[in-house]
C-alpha cells in the first residue's frame, strides 16, 4: 500500500489480487447476497484507492481494509435495504436448485446433507449478537489476530477474547449434534 | 420556453454520447476472466509460461493482445512486465520453475498453495525465515521423506499449527525427487 | 504446564490452539499437557468439532469481471472529476430533468444502433494466448516472489537432519 501511495499503480493490482476474495467473502457472510457483497467490496477498494495519497502505515493494511468493509457492511444492513435483497438462507431458485454452487464430486444425497449443514451453520452464526458474529467472522474466516479484530471492532483485545469465548460457546451448544 | 428546453436537451444528449463509458460502448469484454487457472496436464505448454509466450510473439501480435485491455490496465500490465523482465535472469528462471510446478498441480491444489503463500507472507519475517529454511531443508527429500519429516514431533515443536499447515500446503512447490 | 482450564485463560488457549495461532513453544507445551489432562482434551475436541462444522460455510466464487468493473469505476471517477470541475452555473439545474431523460433515451438509442462486437467476433481475431493469462501469470509470479525464491530453488542442497 505504501508503494501504491508512492505512485506504483501495479501494486494496487497486487493488493487487489491478495485481498479481493477475503473482502468479498467477509461481506457475503455479513449481507448474505453475493451481488451486494461484490458491490460493497468494490466500494471498499475504491475507498482504498481514493485514500492512497494519504495512507500512513500505522497499522496492518488488512486491519484498515476490514474496518472499511465492516463499516460498509453494517451501514448496508442498518439501512434496512437488506430485507429486499437478502438471499433466503435456504437459497433456492425457482426450480428448487440451490444457488450455492454444488460440488460435483458429491453424490446428490451428500450434497443435500451438505446444504442442510451449511444452512444450520449460517443460521447459528446469524443468531449471534452482531459483535460476536463479527468477531467470529474475522477470527475464524479471515484469520485476523486479536489486536486486529479489536481495531476493526473498536474495542479492547480482552473484549475480543470475551466476545469469541461467548460466541464459540453458543455455537458449540447449537451445533453440538454436528460433532 | 419549450423550444429552449428542446435545444438544451439535444445539446446535453450530444454531450452524453461523447461521455458514454468506454466499457459500455465497447460492450462486454469479459474483463479479467477468472476462468480456472487450469494446470497443463497435457504438457502442451511445456516449460514456457504465458509470459514467455507473450514475449516470443511478434510485436504486432503483442500489441493486438494488449489492445484488448482498457488503457489503464494495459499500462499497468506493461509496467509489470518491464519489472519482471528487469529481474536477474536466474531469479526469473527460478520463478518460472516455481510457476510451472504450481501449474502442474490440480486447480484446487493450486488454490491451496496460493492461499498458503498468502498466509506465509502475513507471518513475521523471523517466522517466514524459519519456514523458508524448513522448505529448503526438504528440497532434496523424496515426497515420502518430506511427509515423514513433517509428521515428526520435532517439526511440530518448531512450528505452531498454523505454520505447520503453511509448510505442508507449500510443500507441493518443492521440486520432485 | 499448568492446566489452562483451571486458570483464567483456558478458553483463550483452547481457541488459539485449535486456530493454530499459539506460538510454537506454547503449542508444543499444551500438546504435552493434553496427554495428561482429559478435561483439556475434551475441550479441544469440542472446539475442533465446531471448527470443522464452521468450515462448511465456504467462500462463494468471486465474479470473473470483478476487477474489470472496479477499474472501470475508478476510470469513470477520475474522468468525472475533471468534468465536474467545469462548475456548471446553478441556473442549469432547472432544465435538468427533461435533459436527463433525453440523454438516457439518446444514449440508449446510440448503443442499440451500434451494438458492441460480440465476444465470439472478438475471439476470432484474438491471438492464441489470452492477455489475461499473462496477467494471471504475473500475479502468480508476484505471489511466489514472497517466498524468497532462492529458498526453493532446483539446486541441490544438503538437508538439515531433524
């Protein structure tokens, strides 16, 4: 990002290559709609690009990136537009086929089992309070460190540990039958 | 009043036509087509990477290929190529060898290697060096020996589980013995 | 090693262990401790089961034209900046509505009358190598450079014995 700030355009492409998928995946888990997630992710990178001249490497770049993503995701959810665009958790098209890309290496039966499991996991995470949900997504799926998560969520590191402890405990209870 | 609005409308419409975004006017390109980066199971490409192929095209063919990109992306690509070609030739060749080994793997394996390298780059320099040395030490081992080494407790003592995962996932980049 | 579950930091150690983020020494120590502590073993097993269940929620693929759309937005924004700097006088605002509608209609008519070349038409004139392949190759090269290429060279080097 420092190279982007200093005028190296090619480095922006590298940043995009590295962080595109994680940002889209994070936003998709927040907003549950792929098109919206990509739209928001584009906005994240647009903001990064716009801010390039003023960038100061005071913290890890990923922390800043996910802060922007979190902010945009929460704004979108709070705006209340999510009701119209929200993919239903059962995520089915009109002909009954699941929108989640099926793995062709699985049998139909296994695929159904997998989709049911996926629905349960999504519902379980969705049932968490928003900060716990965000902490789990950043910790489990984006593999951020505690300090980074604290920065993104604007809380202390010990608060993050507490959030994660409570979140995982709830999830363990709810998903115990999957063990 | 009406005629003035009509004239304004025509003027503004003419202006709008000149401002149609190039992407729209040129229609769908498909852009950076993220088709799966399939390996080369048939060995058709041989040791040549797409960069080698590009460099050996005629100037006209190269320009034709580049012209498919929007100007900003074209400039960016040309600068990146210049940067790559400015590397010492030994380093270029090492990278190309790594690239070819990566692309001999099935697509899912390629993705897991890429993710592992990404995770690797996020570790501290000291831990990167430790993992790098471990890979270096495994260069001359057979696949089985490498696996055996990574199963031993000494390996688990030297690296935490995340690092163990990174080393395991990057091991396919090592040359076959 | 003291039992983490008996002290205040048990949950954190278990979570970090399963996530693979403990430092090597603590990781190793905790593994040894688990050999003698069924409570910690059970806690780890439960967390590992959860971790595995959460893995079911895998990532969705990103659209192939994500980058293209982003660069287009950037280009449009940069183009829009000099256009806005012309500073339209305020009285232009009034006829804006019919003007905007006319713009949209005429722009649409223009596009319909001058359809873009189809991808298949373009494909016929393409060189065999896709330029995107070159971009992807460079992406991979940049990624692999992070490894410190000399470390994984093809040259033979004596293996350090463990």
